[in-house]
């Protein structure tokens, strides 16, 4: 067990997630996750989609965005709720599914096939606890009870290049750009009790600031604050790395890569709690 070379995350070696692990080992994994934000477990070449779903359920019930043929339908692997994620390009810093009122607590990603490091495709993780801690007292007081609106599901899906959304926009236009939900700017972690500055690329409007210029100015400041270089851990993928990250206190950022190389991941999510 060791710390990553960044401001968040723990690397856990010597564990095969395909094994029938003891309660003590599973408890260790959960504890490290809740206090590290990011947990990296390399060398998981025996991990099947079914087993990945089982270990994801250590964190809570499976998280499912199925919407009966709508924009959120995501294909699964082997009948499980593990999603096969391939292709794509850069995804700007965000926390998963912020367009929903109840986002997933944990995302688990298994790197089945990854580009060589020099070809790109790294995933970066930002420590939002540290981002909050580094605000001055006046800004902490200002945003403590503030809420924000995320981009709508359609706008989010279009922004990440989801084919259903691109087709919909081509036929019908963009439609609403904001989601109907709101989230706290400062999110409290239910296990550690620490506060995170929980804004991201998906933040489009702050609630309660009527002046649009001031609204945009404060959003720009907060987004700039959580994307400072020193807040990020850069993960350079190796085949069969498994990463578990805590969407309640970490933003992630997928970098682009040379698309002559394939990048195939299995993704699963669990939990789901209303941010507070």
C-alpha cells in the first residue's frame, strides 16, 4: 500500500480482486476508498465483468441510468451492469452524472486495453477536499450554503459525443441547457465529514445570484480554483489496472489519445446519495 504521487489516491498492491476475499480485506478496501478519494489496484487480469459488478456492490446498490430507450441508455457487458466504454476523446473535469439529483457514489473502471503512455489517454483526478480547504475564509462563508444548476442531460450527452444526443440535436435542436436539479457548491462527505468544493465543467449557473455577470464571474473563479495543477493526480494506465473513485469528493478528467490505439474499459457504478 502506498500513496500516489499526487494530492489524492492510494495504490493497493498484492490483492487479486477475483479471489474470494475476507471481510477484513474488503473492509480495508472500503476504508481506503472513503478516505483516499481514489483507489488504484493494479494487475487485475482475472477480473470478469460479473466479479467487477460484485465488488462494486460492496459500496451499495448498482447504479443504473437506464431510461427506456432515452438518451441515458448505456450498453452493458454480459448481462451485468458493467458498461463497455470504448472510443471517445477528451472529457473535461467533472463528477459523474451530476445532471441527476442523486448521482452515483463510486465509479469503478477496469482497463482491459489501454494505449501506451506516450499515446495519451491518461485519467486525472482532482482533490476537491483540498480545493475547499484552500479557499479563503470569506469565500468559504460566501459559498457555504450556495447551490448550483448542472447542464441538462441532453447538453451533457451532446458535450461528451453520445450518438443519441447528437442525432436528437440534429433533428430537434438543443432544447434546455440546464437540468432541473440543484446541488450544493460545498458538499459534505457522509463518511469522513470533510467538505469538498463540488463544482465542475457541468456547473452552468449559481442559484441566488441574479446578476448574470457576477454569476459567470464566480463560476469562472470556482472552476478555475478546482482545476489548479497542484490539485491533480495523473494516472498513467497499465493494462488491467482497476481504479475506484469517489464522485463525492473527486473530479476526473479523461485526456485525449492517439486513436490508432484502442482504449477499452469496463465501467460500473454503485451507491447513489443525495448531495448535502
